[in-house]
């Protein structure tokens, strides 16, 4: 437990009421047309469009005799109850703004996207980007270090339930009131920095890398994506974030955090079923290393969109040698539909396996012997992205086989089945394999178990963002649909506090309008509409994830997600 006595510190709950009534001179609203280049886009196209909108911002130095990031934070994070103070991000404490870092005292400038995650240090633009710089108590900042963000660990700040923070060896969990803030700052960084001159190529990922090794890695990644997505929903955008966004835009950098202005952009880019998520959702779902030639690999598309496998490969490594990057390329034109699997088997395998397999022509890729590494990768323009790995590359023990779920030599003479709760690949084999049946991503079966080959179950409830429509802070409201998942119909409810023109569309994940449920001027009141899983021509649509989007003529926009089962 950590406690600190600062005379100028104010517990968060003492100024919550002040924040409720705190008004800002500038309302949080992007200029008209600011996001027009992103209209109608989802996934990678939306991410690229937003990058073009927010890049090339005005840069400020880390320390300077003129305006620097110290000055910016004293304004963006000013305590409304005490204008001489600034609010600490992780704890909510109020500390005198003039008490800048001095020999371990005062407060420091926290890089929410840890500067070692990409090795950009304190240099512009990433190192001085105010959209992810926040004041933090020095001791708390040090405790967070460069850890990824995730739930759990031991309580580090033991307060009144408001300022509690938790930590363990590789993750940090801040107080509940800023979890969404943290998520949206990391999402901003992953869009703003896509590589180029002086800039790292940053990405949020769903696996946590152990940074507590020597020498420390410099990977330009941050996690944990699935947790950040949850935090984004649990802690919606508030007026504090909107005010910060406006100050940074109007007075300093002249760019905005799009995920504060348009929270729905998060789901449209990073949800399990759209955009870059479709890459993360392609992974190994089964591994068979049985007797003689009973060997197979199964890959599943756990997203709700079809994936063209042209740029994907399986590469291999044996005995800690070099990667064989041409071991397996998918046949030309192979497209894996939502929920479908692709099975590669040895040509001399048992007929049960061969009758299921999609490909038996490349026996070498499955001719493993228990200690051979296989990795699913995407290779695009010379860049290789590891999506999923079975086996430990550069294993210092050069084991004959690896332990999985606490079972020794599980990668030899066993079948490994990915748990139905897993929706992402995991390039970190140690985490994927786990230490016991509970923390492993795999279920281990005896040799020559073929019962599960040819299909893979994904637990629907593990989909992120189903019914993703939390209340807005203003007087319009779009409610979560119910039931969800559904078959054959679901009800969408919304509230209007005044007469307005309402449109309510259903979209598929490619951004195509499937059906228009409402398009009319309506009086103030409470409304509900049923979607029966059919398009505008009353044709039943296929199972999958759909978006419903409500918009009024005075600018209210909110989007939710729903899963149609068949």
C-alpha cells in the first residue's frame, strides 16, 4: 500500500461537485467539416483518414524558456476548484502547479504512451504530444513506469475507493474515473503516429510484453487492447476530456483527439469485428501432433468479415535457427469467411484428418515434431507482422516439446485446441501456453484427438462492444438494443428531449446501409423500433455483427452494435 501526505493535495471526491458545475468557455466540438474526410469509412481506411486529419500538428519543446509542455499541462489539467493547482491523472490528487519536478519532489509529466514503447524519448512530436502527456505524482509515475495497462494486481494507492490504483509486475490499472481517458489517449497515439520522419509507428495490441528485462525492448506497441476497449466503454467521454481537447486544439497543437469528439470511431477501428481487428482475429485454433503423420494446423477467422489470405503466411523455425519465411503461403485467391477455418494436414495423415483438410499439398509445414515453432504472419510491403505463434522462438532450453496449461511436453503427441473465449492471436507463446488450465489459452487433449478439427467455436459473449450504446451526457439518448445477441429480432430504443428529425440506419461492417428504420421528424418522447434482421427489400440478412446509428438534425450521433445469430 502506498500513501503520501501532501498539504496541497485534495482528494478527488472533494472537487467532484465543482467539476459538475464547471463550465468552459470553449465547448468541445470539432469545427464543421473537420472529420469529413473520414465519412463512411471503417477499419484501416478510417484509421488512415484520421491520421491524415490529425498529423502535422504544431510542436512544442519538452523544456524551454518559452512555452513548453509544462505550460500546456498547467492549463489543460488545471484544478477548477483551485486554479493554482493541477490534477494528477492516476490518483486525482490536486498539487500546486508551480511544484514542477525538482530533485524528486512535486509532479512530473507522465507519458501515458510510455516513451520506451517506441523509443521516442522526450523529443517532438511524440515525446511532447500534449494529447497523451498528463501530470502525475512523481512516486506514482515511477511505480507505473512503462507498464502496459490492464486490470488486476495488488492495490497500490489505497484510498477511499475513488483514488485506488493497482499494479503488478507488468501492468498498471488507474482509478476508475480515468480509465476511458487512458484508453482514448492510447488510441489517439496509435492513429497519430504511423511511422515516417522522426515518428514511430505505434500500435495498440491485445497481448502484454514483459518490459522488465535487460536490456529493455523498444517495441512500438502498447496494451492491453481488449482491456482498453472495455475501459473506453465503462468510462465515457466527460467534460474534462472535452475541455482538454479544445485547449490543445485551439491554443497549442491545432489537432484534436478524434476519439473524444467521436467515441464511436473506436469500435469502427478496433472492435473485434472491424478494421485492423480482422487481422488480430486470424489465429491458430487447433494444433495436432499425433502418431506418425497425424499432424495438422487449423486457422480460424474469428471476425465478422471475410479475410483475403493473399498477404498471410505460416513461417517456421527449428532448433533455434533462422525463420523459414517461405514455408507456407495460402493458395492464390483464398478468402476465409467469418467464422470459417482453414485446415492444413499432412498428406499421409489419417483419412479422418485428410477428409476435413483444405490443403494436404504442403506436408512440410505440418511435419513438426513437438519443438518446432510455427508463426502466422502478415507480410505486406516487406514488413512482417506476427499474429500468432505456437512454440518458443530462441528457447534457451531447446526443449523436446513445450509445456502447455501445466502439461509437460504438450506440443508432442497431443492435440491443442484454442479456448472458445480467445478472439485474438498471441505472438507471446509463454502467455498463450500459460502455466495451468485456467490461464492458458489452450485445452490439451490426448494424442490422435481429431474430434474438433474442421470447425471452431467462438463464445458470442466475448465479442467486444455488443450493444455498444451507452447513454450520452446530453438529453438525447440511444439505449442498448435488447435482446443482444438476437434471433430473429431486436428492439432499439431512443429518447428525444425535443422535436427533431431522426434517422436510424442499420449498417453492415463494410459501411453499407442495410436498412433504414427511421427517417422522419419526431416530437419529444420515448421511442422504440424493431429490427427483424432483414434488409430494405425484406430479405433476411446473414448472421454477423451489424451497427445501428442514430442521428438528429442538430448533430447528435450515436452508434451501437448488435449480433444476429442464425
